[in-house]
């Protein structure tokens, strides 16, 4: 595990963007695993800046997002389809048909999940998976449980997750109750993983995930088993790590 701590969030964003951009520079056909939420916004801003400087092209790259809400229209302002367009896809040259997110409105969600895993498999697996972490240790929407699911699946969101995401909606009742998420096995199959953790409110879970026992109660703790994990933290999130 390679752990880097930053005093300055801008420097963290640059480091995260550099990892993504360097990969695509050396392997223009790279398969990127992308994340949503507050955590990656600044990293995407830097990726867009580097793209606009002509340093990188995503023309031949492919992306797969971790998750999408079930039942939210694709063009809803808080859908992850919309988030990705707003923060990244509208600003770079990644072809629309190379940018994949699960379809949260699929009439047959199980078939959608199986098809998503098959597509990732056919792409030759994810070269770099970007991840945030929830306060309860979830990655993607893999919530703490006695068993974790290997492949892409429909999940019922933890109340804590719906509360955390209510800040983006008018009311908590508007937050969808379910999502489609890549499973823990799909995430761990990525060739490299980039976990980003920011803020004092994530310090406790960062410590449990990175130094605590490997347990399905903290899904992110399974990342300790990955041979190529890089973790970027700001100083506040790293304060319980020695
Ligand atoms: P956040 O969410 O980046 O908005 O904190 C992370 C997550 O829930 O995985």
C-alpha cells in the first residue's frame, strides 16, 4: 500500500489527476474505473485542466462508473450520469459510447448487472479504479454487511448513506432507496486502485479501513488485500494514521 498525505487539497487533486493522466498518456486505451461524490470533484477539475492544456487525450480510453441510483431519470440533476457529464465527460474527448454507467432504470436490473460485468470483462478489466469511501466504510455502494457481493448488483442503501447524500436533494425522502453498484470483487479485480479520503469526518473510517481488521463490516478494509493500492489523504483525514 502506498499512502500519501497532503497538507493542501489542491496538491492532492493534482497528484490524483497526475496518476490518471499519466496512465492514459502511457496507455491511451486505458480502462478507467470512475467514482462520484464530493471526493473526486477537484481531481476531475485538474484532469479537465490538463486535457485543455493538450497534455492528454481520452479518445481511445474507456470508462466504467462504480454506481448509479435506481429509478432516478438519467437526466435528473443528481443522477450519476448527470454528475459525470457536469464534472468530466462534457469537458474531455472521451467518446460518449466509451463512457459507461450502470442503467438504474433497466427493466431487468439483474440482466443489466450481468451485462455490466461482462462489458468490463470484455474490456480486459479496469486499469485504474478511483474510489472514495463512505463514513461507514462503503466503497461504491457496497455497504457493510455480513456478506459482500462479488459482482455488480442492486443494493439497498444504508440509512447513513441516504442521510449523507441528502445534502444534494431537496429532502431525504427524495434520495433513492436503491442503487446498482459494482461489487467488491469487480473493484478488487482492477489492476490498480486509487483511494481518496478527505476531511476530519473520514479520519476514523480511514484508520479502520487501512489499519484495522479486514472485515465485511468495513468493506474498504478489503482493499488491504490489493497488491497495487495507492491512498491519497488530506492531513485531516490522516490524523489517526501514524
Ligand atoms: P463523498 O462520498 O465523496 O461524497 O464523501 C464518498 C462515498 O460515499 O463513497
